C-alpha cells in the first residue's frame, strides 16, 4: 500500500483553499494499491519481457449520481438482459474452453505420435544414430517454434499463466495477459512445446487459456471490428470481468483434467481472492458445459475419426477398481509417502527458484539468448531421454501385442530382441500423459524394474526443474504428477508384500503427495485426482497424504505459484495479516499532504495533478461556499477525470452546474477499456482559456467510498482490502468535524445500497 505523494507546485488560489482545508487534510489519507515502480510482467524475471507499468483493478462499485441514475433508468427488460448475458457468456466460455482443450490434446497426441513412430522405425532398423538425430532435431524444431513465437509475438504467453491469473483475480492488471495474440500464442506454443518431449505439461496453460477466452468475451464488444451492441456495455467494468475470468479459469482446469468439480474448487482455493455463492453457480455451470462438450468430442474420437493417435484420453487415467481394500497396516507407507512428498516438494520449489533466477540473467540479454537457452535445454533433454534406456535391461514381453510401435503402451522394444521390451523406454518414449497412465495402471507390479524406476525418477525430477523457465507456454501439473507417480511406485516396490495396495495405487498416492508438497492445495487436488482416476475408494488415503505433505512442506517454504508470482514482480495481497500489523494503525503507514480536489475544481489544477502524480483516486472535499466547513464528499477516479477532460464540458465560473449530468454523459462513457489499456492525460489537448475554466465533480464522484478511522489496526485494513477487493481506502481522523463527514458518507452508502436492492 503506497502513500500519496505531495503536490509539487501550488498557486495562490489553491494555497488559500488549502488553508481552509488544513484541519481535515492533516489526517485524511488515501491508501492506494497502484504500483508506481515500473516492472516487468508475464514471465517478468523468467524470460525478461520489457518493463511496463502495473495497474490495479477497480472492483469496487462506483455509486455516483450519474451511475445511480443509470441503474434507476434501466427497466426490467434490461435487468433480464444482463442476467441472461451472464449465463450466455458462461455457456460460451464452457464450449470454447472444451474445444480448445480437446484440440490441444488431439494435436499433441498426433504430433508426438508421428515423431515416436518414425523414431522406432529407425531403431528397429538398427540405425541408432540416425534415430537419435531425428528425435533431437524434431524436438529442437518444435521447441524453437514455441520459443520464437513467444519471444517475438507475446511474452505474456510464456509459462503456465497461473500466476498471472491469480494476480489478476487479486486485483492486478498487467498488460497483454488476456489479449487475443496471447491466446493464439498460448495455444500454438503449448502444442509444440509439449510435443517436443520437454518435461512439461499442457494442463497449466489451459487455466490461462480459459481465462483469456473469458476476458475476451467480456470486453463488451469492439469498435474496431464493429461489434458494439448496446447491451454488451454491462460488462465493461472490472467487477463483472473478474467473475468471467474466474469462470474461465475453472473451465480451463475442467478442460485439462475432465474434472468439472475440481475446476470450481481449484479456482476457489488457489486463484480467486473473492468469492460468492452466485459465482459458484455460474462457475459450476461453466465446468458442466465443459464436461458435456468434452464427452461428445471424445465419443467422436472413439469412432476412429481423430487420426491414429486420437484416443489419448484427455488426461483421463481410468484406473477404477472395485476390489481395492486397505487396512491399518497400509497406513505407515501412506504416511511415509506424505512425508516424502512434503520434503521433495519443498526441495523442488527451492531448486526451481534458484534455476529461474539463473535463467532470468540469461533471458534479460535479449531474444537471441532466450532462444539459445531453449535450444540448450532441448538438446540436453533429448540426450538424457535417448541415453537412459541404454542403462535398462531387456525383459520378456508378458502379452501377445508386445512390443507396441504404432500406438501408446507400456512395451517399447527400443534395442531389445523380438518379444522383449525395455521398461524405461516405455516410460520415456511416450507422451507424459501416457507415461502417467502406465504408472497408474493396476495389475502391473512386475512390469517395471526398481533400477528403471529410480533412474526415471532422477531424470524426471531434474528435467522438470530445468525445463520450466524456458520461454515457451507450458505448465507444471503434468510433470509433477509424473514425478510423484514414479517415486510412489518405488515406495510400493520397497514395501513388497507388507502392504495390500497395488503399485498403481501407490503411484496415485505419490502424485497426490508431490502435488501437495509443491502446490500446497488440498481440497481441489483431492477432487481432481479422484476425477482423474475415477476411483472414489481412494478418497481417505488421498486426503491423508495431501494433508501430511502440505503440512511438512509448509514448514520449509511457500507454494510454487506464490514464489513464481513474487519472482515475476507482480504485486499480490496475501490473505493473512502478519502479527506485527496488529501493533500498527493505518495512520502509521500513510503520509501527507494528500492530493485532493474541490467539488468544483479548476481544469488547470486537475491537469496538473494528473501529470505530476500517478494516483488513481482523489478525495473530493467540499469547501465553503458549498458547505459550512470542509467536508469529505467522496472519491473520484483518474479514469473518470480523463473522460471529463476529453468531453470538455467546462464551466466559466466556480459554481455548481445546473444542468443534468445524465443529458451530457452516459454511464457507458466511463466504461472500462480492455485489460492493460489506459488513457493518458498527455493525449488530451487543452487551450489556455480552457485551463482557466472549472468542472463540477459532484455528479461523477463516488459518494460512498470505503472509509475507516485512523485508529483501525493495519491488520484489519489488510483484511478489508483483501475480502472486499478494494483499491482505495480513505482514512479519516476521529475529530468532530470529520465525524460528520464519516456519517454523511455512511448515509450515502446506505442510500445507494437501498437503491441497488
């Protein structure tokens, strides 16, 4: 929370007014969340994008005379249109998110499948070096394409995008994170990056993709493309767009994991800072649409119309078993999995941050260095993946259809003789989804060797850390699930006959423990895993392992997304107050003098204040003769002042305007532009004569801003900011003149609330 800066210059007239207002201004302060420092966004410290200003979002409802008149003028039909539009947009978000998720999965399955078939044909012909060259070259080409479009077209598309979505829902507006080009680069880059055998996943980017779709639908039309229907203006505010982005993020999770309930809980537990029951209904409706559309599309693929590799399954690891039984003797290894997951997860987060800081030093040098880093990681990954199976021994095939070449499966021949398979190659030369499916499959306790599992775990753990931070769109979910499944299997092998649990079930619990240790989510992860595996019988064990791993990991560091959020420099308001905050009051953290405006203000003063400060909100004080003593009238936003200056509806004298503001302005004139786009005072041209004129700010001022007394603890102020989603908070003294001001503001707030109801 940054304090207001003083005005640099004052003219004579303003000094006289300031003298009248001094008793009030000595204690009245405004807490503003706007970041004044220039910073980078969207993989800021990871891929070194250009610095840009970060703005906060206005989630508070503006209750000025003009906006209240606009709401009162709307009839029942307009209200029904507004409600119908909300549900219609949620329906469209669900359809589009499901379609994108299905398209991503189909494209990755076919791209990676064609590559692996060509690789195995060369391996069967004993042309090993040529096979390696083809494998490494194809991986390099795919990753370089993803890195190039991300570096040169939209750096905001890099990474998973979950930290950016989380920051947005917390109130931070970073430019380009939801633009159309970011969405296109996110989709194409994710497909090619995941197909390049890099140790990454496609689930995380789907959260950002769903949020992009929702934000673009909620922009209220476009004048550029002549899509400006009158009723679309209802969503030209941050509050409604936030709700749509929340639904979009939930739809992205549902599309990635086919987990509609898990998607809603993920948005509630991990992303959104503000929630209400109506939003839960809309988010659940959106994810339900996703589930129905996905099932329809999957049924089409099951009929053989999606190509050779079109039956990958959209990350659905169906390992349902009606014969799962576990006893008290099975709990010790499960508890051990939770402890291991917490330790390995916290270490994973620690090492990843160290690697990302090193990557940032390289990426800051320019696009050429970003691409060079991507190429280095790709070649290193290809060498590791090709070399590791040579350390594994060949095993006899247990089935008639072994080994598998033209389709996914556990059995890959690699360099083995006929009717033999290399178990490590079966995990490596598959998509990550297929590798997880193989590890989760029950009844395969004897198909993987301990040495192969241990080698693959070390490689998966290291490659997962090294891969993230490369300038390309991909996520962490799938590699974390895969790494957890590997050591879960290994623990199952070590327990032997002392446990009744199948090794595939140990793999599921290992994934849950590693997710809890890295991402620190419990309820949403539990539901997502159950929906992934379609196995409700695992519920008690998954709950236990998640709680243990999160508890252990929390004693070392924070979750991975919060740490990446800080590394990127995106401001984030935590949901809890530090103990020292209870020892401070709000008056201890703000400074003055405060930048304010009169109810009727000179145009030159407004322009001067906008040019010399970066504040987004300005208290409006009524002085004599408009009131008997200085009184707080409300708060006016910078964006609204810019609209007034553009319209040039000025007054020749310092007096109240007798005209009806609703005849000169419409609420749509003050509608919020799309994310990251802001007007500038430098673009407004005013003559010397106009600078001497006045503007009546009363009709456009929010007469019920959130106001607290100076003795409120800083901890309570933090909770208020977080829970209500504020951007500005007015702090007033406890002296008697200001008590009238607080009462007036409260009365206005109550009156406006009654009007809204």
